[in-house]
C-alpha cells in the first residue's frame, strides 16, 4: 500500500474526531477484486455498482388474497346479479386475460390478469350461492396492485460500489436473479499483543502475570469486521522483539494491529520502533479511555508501506480505540464508506466529576423504565475494568473539563453501531 499521508505527528493530544478523520483520510482502499457466489457474499464489500438486470416486480401482481376485476365491469354489474368469478389465479400462474364481464379469484403475488384494474381484498367480499361477488365499501381503481417496475426498472442502480452486503442487500440481489457478485478481497490484519506480563487464558497465573484478553477481544472484533486475522501472539517488551514481529506482520498482512506498550514509559517501545521504521503519524488522543493510541507506517522499501495501528494495553482503552478510531480506517481499506457515527442526546442518571484535558467515554446502560431513557453507569469506569464494558449499551461522552450533572443531557453513542 502506498503511503498517502501528509504531515506527521501533532504535539500534545489529538482531538478524537480529528484523529478519526485523519485515519479515514489516510486509508487507501484495497485494489484486489474477486467474483464470488452470492451465497458466500454476506459481509463482503461490493467492488462495482450493481444495476438491475430486470424490472421489479416483473409483472403487475396482486398485493392481497382477493378478487381482481375491472372497476367499470363492477359498476355496470351493480344493477344486476353482480360479477361472476370466472377465473382462478394462484401465485406462479402465467399472465391471463380477464374474461369479459367476470372477475378472477386471485392470491398474493399472482399476476393480475390483463384487463383487470383493481384487486379487492377477500375480507371485503362475500360470494352468493351462484358465485357472484358482493363488496363492502367503496373501490379505488388500481388498489392492491403492485406495478411492474415500481421498485426498480431494468438499468437502474441497485447497490453502489462500496456497499456492505447485509442480509437485506443479499436478498435484494437474489430477488433480481443475481447469483454472483464482484467484491473486494478480504482484508488481512496481523494482530499482536505486546507485554512481558502476558500469558494465555488457560495457563496458570503467577503473581504479576496478566491474561492476554486484548487478543481474544480483537480476534472477535476483527472477525465481526470481516477481516482475515494473522494472529502473531504475544511479543516481548523489547525493541528487538518488536522489530522482529513487525517484519513478520508486514509480510503477512495489509494492516498491522498491536496492543500495549504504546504509552510513554521506559517499557513502552512501540512508538520509538514505529519512528525507526518509517513513520509515526500521530501519537496520543485526547480521550479517556484510549489516550495511548498511535498510527503510523512500517516502511519496507520505497513502494511498500504497511499501516500500523497501535492500541493501548488497557483493555477498555483498546476496545474504545478500536471502535472509534481503528474501525473506520479498516472500513475504508475494505472499500467501504466510513460510517457516520450514530449519536443522540440522553439524560445522565448520575453525577460524576469529569476528566481534565480530554473527553471521557463512560460505559453506561440505558434505563428504559422512565418515559425518557436515562443513562446509568454500567459499573466501574477504570480503563482496566472489562465488567462495565461487557454490560454497557453505549458510551456517554463527557467533554473535557466538564462534570456530569444528574439530569443533564449528554451525547450518547450506542455500542451496537460498532458491530460490523
Ligand atoms: P501498557 O499499555 O503496555 O502500558 O499496558 C497497560 C495495562 O494494560 C497494563 O496493566 C497491562 O498489563 C495491560 N495489558 C496490556 N496488554 C494487555 C493485553 N493484551 N490483555 C490484557 N491486558 C493488557
Ligand atoms: Mg506494557
């Protein structure tokens, strides 16, 4: 991937939304495309705009189980015995001609016979013993008919390039008879944890050791984001070990994602190693949790640079850094349009002293028992405390140097928006 970034490194902490935009602007979409079966296309990103090959619906058809008739015939029959049912049209039937002076029994999805201009739902119809229909209420010409091409006409755009294929968009393509799609190749992401204290879940823990929960979490998040993960395990806290791991990561993936060791302590080697290898683009974001976040490139020659996203070691900081900053970068590399953040105003059901110098994303649950939902803290708010993060419905954002007042309105970000 070619590095397209411009100016490097800000002094101090970067505003979270500026950092997000910086990442979005820095990401280059993958070029590689493949044609795959629609059956396996869920979660993939369309590489080309798809145009409707045919009209939808294909013919005028009934929106109801009922009776198809020509309104003029019905009015003409009112003085006499009524319209006789002369035809039966189930779904799957061909396009028939409505017999003159009669009407057709018709079912949802069946083609409206040529000559009929209205469908009357069966609930409004009674049949007399001779098979004549009698209707309740007024009739509106054209009612209950789905018109040919009313949703899409052949040649109109169905889905744009860059669209994420969800269940409904797969169904939309299937409904137009499409069984193959051109999509972007899946993104390969190399994942590594750094830290001498880290051990694998399942191992016996000695005092001072910490289970590597970030890699477990990021494996899930990357899978949800439709990435292929190259899991490189745990790397020791040393420049040598990091260089070695980054060499491997760079040759194996489109993007490198690491956690830990990215703060400014003596044992934090990620930033200096990125600086040695090509380019640090920024380090430090004015948010809590998630301050020690870095973005840069691992240079491996003139035309080959691999982006590196370094997330904090603290587990909740790592999670928030992924959701707000890394994910939009990944989306753009996948060929997707970056999602606009969904947010709305919610009242706080608690008071809390706010953070100094950076915004805070409080993990909250929404209490829906009142008329208006109220946010309550989901548990302890330490950046090492996963319990609250595991229960939270969303983040309540508190601006820098602002205290939370009970009953005050704050911006709320639902966590569900970060799921794919
Ligand atoms: P660091 O960012 O390396 O200074 O780590 C900050 C805190 O996060 C320390 O308490 C680490 O032990 C912890 N930590 C770092 N990496 C992980 C990880 N992969 N899983 C769980 N905790 C971690
Ligand atoms: Mg560390």
